[in-house]
C-alpha cells in the first residue's frame, strides 16, 4: 500500500503542477486509493503541500506528505493524467504496471519550442487587431510576441520564478513597443502592449482560484488568488517601469 500510495501521490502532484484544481486532485487520489482496497482516505491539499492518510481493512494506516514546489498550466499533461487515473480506478491497469504507465504519461513530448513561439506571436498580433490596431501595429506585436517567448525561456533557465518571468516579459514587450514608436514604425504603443499582455495574464490561475473558493477549499483558493494577484502586479510593474523610461525615450 505504501508503494501504491506513492503512485497516487505522484499522479496527484503532477496534476496539481499541471494546473488542476484542488478538489479534482483530492477526489482523484481518494478514488484511486479506494480502488486499491482502502477503507477510508483523508486528503488535505493546498497549492504547495499534499498530505494523504489511507486506512486499511486490517486497522493499520499509511500517511505520506509531499511538497509541491511549482505550479503551472499544461492541459495536455493534465488530460493524460486524468485518463491514466480513470483507467486505474476502473481496473484496466495492473498495479504492477502503474509506475511504467505513469512514466509514459509524463515522458511524452510537449509542443515544440518553435510552435510555442508561433503561438505567442499569433496571439499577440491577433489581440492587437482585436483592440483596434492597424497592420503596422500588428506586425510589431507579432515580433514582440516572438521575443517575449524567448524572454520567458531565458528567465526559466536563469531565475525560475513565475512572477520574475512575467515582469521581464512585460518589460520586454513594452520596450519593443516604445522603440517602434521612436523609430516611427507605429504611432501608438498602447495596442501593441495590450496585445502582448493578454498572453501573460494568469486567467486559468484566477479561474482555478475561484473554483477552489466556491467548492469550499478556502485555503487553496486564497493561496491561488494571492499568487494571481502578485503575478498581475509583476506584469503591471514591468509595464510601469518601461513606461517611465519610455517617456524619456520618446
């Protein structure tokens, strides 16, 4: 049971890291332990910690804790983990093969980096047009979105902090926008900045925070809400810093 509980903790941890709400992770671990023959499973999860106690039919119990060091958003990985969890609960995967299947679910390649660059670029350009930008502003926004993705990659390899990454990314996008105004490529930097900020806003994090609060997980919801607020402040700080410098630049 200790090994099986460790597998359940591994799956729950990866689901939490991939952006799943706390209630879904708790229910998943409970159902998985129930399928292993547990009489009762007590699960307590917040965004940075997991505590699970399993009570066995013979009266003994097993407790494990797990420290979650980072969270993000990976819907593809979350889908694979949900599928694996359902198969385990339905008895379609033997207990001896859970570790191997988990490795397969985690080892699958995500989207290539070049595709992420294209996505950031297209999203920035599309939102610039959506907010009333012209073709020139869209072109600058496409380039800024590409540079933003490289800035995020650089931040991930140097300072693995989500808030620092958002701060630098927003500062880079704002600087490119003001530089384009200085070079007379565009007349106004606002729509380019807005288009690039849209891809940095933690919308999924805010949604999960509200879902956790509404489902009764107050601590997890408040922690997620604070994280979202700090991330938004980091984005605003990056914009504000370059805007002050941009006033002198222009």
